[in-house]
């Protein structure tokens, strides 16, 4: 990304080794992927990048080609998510990069590089949220779990992971008719439309034992209002907005918990738990919601992700 007057421009450029960012591990990148945040970063005039020019891409998967870090050796397959990739420093939409070893995790043995990229930051975030729901004590016997933004990257992986863990999953999306068959194949028990905005005191009929919300704003408020006593709501995104027009009543009358999920600086323990669970996702299901594009198309497709025109996951083959 380059500055152009008061705006920005995304282009595919040739760089040299001298342009690589600092770090003690060099990686040949095989794949990155497109997440909602990538799209927001690559919007014209985006305020998110902390400096320009910058290589976008908030994650990558690849193979170590040089390392002065004792934890990684040449030939190791690795995955990186967060830590300011693509926002604070050059990210994963590149064929080569250099990062501190602390940014990296060994590729789970059950995943190849393309499927790890298909999971990507969206799936990894979903994994963190599922772990938070389980840590809060919610179990399948407690009742249905709601996934909002069910057609997007986080939502699709969340449905598959929750269903695999035995939960009855209700998927909420504005594209219910269009995506019904796909979401049912992923493991959703029921497909519903977008949640209505809750008015009044912020309480509704208690329905959900837990919620995984990637939407925010009135959708999150509505989900909070309908969460059962002692339930937990994991907030992972802001596709609808950053506001939260709710009241304290769901918290003080039903004892529910609102848990924020941060995928950028999550602890090594939480990262490992999430990826261990994600490695067991059904590979055929994952493949069925994955499309692949090249670097030349990444910027334009990222805007389709932001606009909600993409279902599932988009892998970027950086050599395509």
C-alpha cells in the first residue's frame, strides 16, 4: 500500500531482501488469506495502517528458509497471525518475509499449508471464541448456541467447530435463503435471519446458552438480551458497528458474561488451544467453503469481504 495524496493505493510491486522487515526468522510465504480486517486495511484512505508504504496481510503460512531463533529451523512449516502484521509492520501478502520467532507457531500436523491459510485469522479467532465459551462452563446440554454473521469467515468456521464439539448451533445471517444449504452442511441446526434491534429494557426471551458474535452494534445488543441465565457472549467483530446500544440488565439480572476476543496478542497458551481444536476441523467441509485468488486480485476481493458478498474463506496464493 502506498500513500496517494490524502488516500492510498494498493499495488503488486517487486521488493528486494533489503526491504524485508526486521526479525530472526525468514519465511517463504505460500499462502495468506482475506479477513474482514484485511479489507478494512486495504480500503482507500484507511486509517488503520500505522505507516505507509506497508505490505498488508494480517497472517501467512509458509516455510522457514533462514533462522537465528533456536525454536525454528530451515524447512519448518509455520503459521503466523496477528502481532501487528499488515497494520503495524509488513504483513503476509508477499512471497517472502522476515518476522520475530515469537510471531510464529509450528503448522499443526493435521493441516497442510493451504488449509491452514483457509482457517486463517478468521478461523483462529473463531477457535479462540469457542475456547472462551467452553472455559466459561457452557456445554451442549445447556442449550443452543447462536452464531451471528454466520456467512462470513469467522461464522462459517465457528459453526463447524461448535457443531463438532456437540453444540446445537443456530446460524444468523442476512443471506439465510442463499446460504441455508451450505450452513446446514457445516453443522448448523437452524438458520435464521438477522436479529432485530431490541427496544425497551434490553431483555428478551432467554434463548441462547452462548453466543459467538462477529457483528456488534444492535445485533450484539439483541444477542445479549436473549442470552440465558449464566450464559456467555463472545464478541469477536464489528461488521455492523462499534456501538453497543444495550443496558446492564442482562448482566445483573441474568448473570451473563460478555467476553472480548483479541486475536492479535492472545497468549501462547490460548493460541495453542485454539489451533489444536482447529486442526481437527473436517477438511472436506473446510474445502467446500474455500476459494483461492492470486495477489493481483487480493485487494479487490478484500472489498467484497467487507461488503458481505463473500461466503466462507478466501485463500491468497501469493505465487499465483
